[in-house]
């Protein structure tokens, strides 16, 4: 029985390592060659079989969605690293700036376009991205709640609605960035919008 458990654990670890190699190789190739990078080239770089790719990913699109979802973990780490004594309005600005920087510098225009294409065409299951239980919604919900509790934001706010608006506005302006690139400054436009939002939700 012990040997069976060890073998099962070993298989799980090997599978996780295989998925990690596929994931990292695919992202490297997408950033270098764009989405035209083939599954064959991905598995060759990863040193795994083509069948292994389809064990872990339905398609290249599903891998992109996996990548975007994983970014939420980084946002959560950034949020928890913020000093507890800063104002909720500053938290909102800093978290939004972090998200914008990641979109522009880490993800990049090409992968963002692919992510949007997958979401619009429903090529892959995007329930996790759209779920209001997604980590990103929780972060904004927490910030708005803190603002209300500390008296910086209006007590009459619908916390969930404002939190959802923050994310929808980022998503919408990122789409605008995609269709107007390179003539649309995403960082500046999102910053302007968040300033407008704060002027409406803060107590006078």
C-alpha cells in the first residue's frame, strides 16, 4: 500500500513538472514568435511528447487563459504586501497601476489580443475569468470595503457594484488599447479613469 501511494505521488509530481515545462516553453515561444508558434515547437522546447500537451491543455488558447488566470496570484501577493496604514484610495491606485504594468510589460499586446479572442469566441471555458469569486474581484472588493469602513469612501456605496466596475473598466480600456494600439496610452487612460472614479466615491 505504501509503495502504491509513493508511485501515485511520483506520477502527480511528474505530471505537474511536465505541465510546468509546457507552460513555460509555450509562453517563451509566444512572446518570441507570436501565437503562430506550433504545438510541435512547444513540445520540442519542453522536451515532452505531443500527447502530453493535450493531456494538460485542450488547445493553445486554453494555455493563454491559464496564464492570464495565474496573474491573479501575483496581484494578490502585491496587494498583501502593501503597508496596512495607507489609504484605501492609494491602495486602489497602486493595485490598478500594478495590473496595468503587468498587462503592458509582462503580458504584452499580442497575448492580450489572444486572450480577448478566446473570451469573445468562447474557444475555451472562461468561467473562472468571469466569476465574481475570482481573486481580482476579491481584491477590489476588499479595497472598497476598507474605504467605506474607514470613512474615506461614501457609506452608501454598493461595494460589489463599484468593485465590478473597476475591473470592467480595466477590461474595456484594455480592449480599446488593443484596437487602437499603438495610439492609445493604456496606463494614462486607466489612471485618468480611476481618478474620476475616486472623485465620485470619496467623501467630500
